[in-house]
């Protein structure tokens, strides 16, 4: 497989918050998901290929559904793991301990889940382009520059 045909892995790109078009550029301004002042600030365009990250006004509203699905999947996984490893009994409060554990870990993991949901959402609408070095990224017509951040 030649260097041009080598395609970076989709899962790696999403988990490391990379641009879905080139899978190289980082879409968030800061690496730290726990930098609460800047944790959701995104580059206007990918620093590597120039892909816009804001496709249309209100584009990231759909990430709330993705974030919800991620937290439900995480809760189901912790429930099954708790059940298999520690078990649930009727009168020993083990379900209460799981609820506390799950709630605390969900609060701690919320910033990475929010970033992951944005990365997933963007990757579903922007596809990988193997010729991203030769082709310019397309501009989206539904973005009005004068109305950006005019909430």
C-alpha cells in the first residue's frame, strides 16, 4: 500500500478528536478536556486541511443525542460489569453503590463525552478525502459569517 493510499483509521481519528476529512488536524483548540474555559472551543477550520468545523448555524445541537447515547451505553456497560464482577443482592445496597459510582464517573467523564460526541457528529457529516492535499475544502453556503456567534 503506497503512502497516498494509506488511510488513517476512523476510530483513532474520532477518539483523538481529529478532523474527519484529513484525519490529521486537531479540531479542538486545547488538548485538555478538563480546561473548562476552553474545553469546547474548536478551530474555525482544520489547521491541516482547512475543513470548516462549523458546517451550518446550530450544527452541534445534534450532539446532545450522541452524548446521551454515549452516557446510556456507558451506564449499561458499568451495570453489566458491576453485575458480573461484584453482583447485585436484594438487601445489601449494591444497586445504590452502583448508582453512586455510575453518577460520579458520569460527572467526571462528561467533558470527554461532550468532545467525543462533537467529533463523532462532525465525522458523520464530513467524509474522509484521500485527495485532501490537492483539493480545497468546500465552503458551506448555510453559514452567514456576519451572523456567527450572534446568539
